[in-house]
C-alpha cells in the first residue's frame, strides 16, 4: 500500500512538472515571437489537460499577433466563458473586435435585461450559487439563534435580518440559474472567413448580405452542410457550416 501511494504521488509530480514545462515552453516561444510554436504548445496543453481560461487567453494573444483575427476572437470568447469577470480577457477581446470589418448594431434590450447581463458578465453562475448558499446558511443561523437565545431583546431586528438574507439568497439563486441556463442555451459562433449569407440552405439561394471574419453570430438551425445564422441586429440567413466555428 505504501509503495502504491508513493507511486501515485511520484506520477502526479512528474505529470505536474511536465505540464509546467509545457507552459514555460509556450511562454518562452511567445516572448521570442515564435507564435506558431507557442500556439502548438498551448494547444497541446488544452488537449492533455482540458479547458483553461488562461490558455485560451494566451492563444487569443498569439493569434492576434499573427493577424488571425477570427481565431483570436474565438479563443478570447472561449476564455470569457470560463472567466466572464476577467477584465484582461474583456479588454483584449474588445481590441480584437475593433479590427473586424462588420459593424453590427445590436437591437436595444430592456434596461433590466442589460443590467442582468452585465451582472452575469462580472459574476459567474458559480459565484452567484456560492453567495446564495452562504446567505441561506446565515439565515438559518440567525433563525436558530433567535429560537434558542435566552433573552428576547432585539428579536425584531433578527427577524428582519433573516428575512433580508432569505430574499438575497433567493435572488442570487435565480441569478445563478439564469446564468447557467443562458450558458447552456447559447449557440454562438465566430465567422472564420468572409462569406455571403444566402436566403436558403443552398448555394443557389439569393445573396442577402456579406459577413466577414471575426463577427460573432448566433446559430439557429442546421440543414445538411448549411447553418442558419442570426446577427445581433436581427438579420438572418444561411451560410455554409464550415465558415463558422462554435465558441462552446
């Protein structure tokens, strides 16, 4: 048993050392402006270790340095899904988006929807869930304290505080559910190369308008090798599925 434990620990240490070595190599390649080698190394880390906001962010930076705007935006968006409150990711994504050709004005949303979306951008669904649990536990603690305390002075204040904590717990739970639901329903993608949007899922469809690489769109449906897309301003049409890549 002792040998097995030592073997497991040594294996973990070797794997961690290897992973750190890859990260150091990628960082060195990037510093030396060998961006293709850095990208290859970071992609290997993703393949071996799974998703990482930091690795997606680094990939976004490397692709941006190589003027590969669509791939840069794609990786920034993937990083932002994992860390929506990260200001560095948000900033670099905005810089990359400013370089694309399309300027699509989003349909205005109700003010409270915008407010909720901003909240979800700064605080993840997991964080809202943790806040909800903490406030619920505090509410239960206040309730138990009120029931078993010897003196009755200040009971009203304790009751009101408990009610406030219960309300906060409920609201933050709803925000956590909304955040995770939006994440699961999201089917956003990035246009990878300039393409003409068609009126139907066919090459013979009428040309409606052109979209350019780097534009973020929503995929509504797919038929054979075509995807129905929707722009932020509400325009819809069909493109070849291989012209866009899903963020998730």
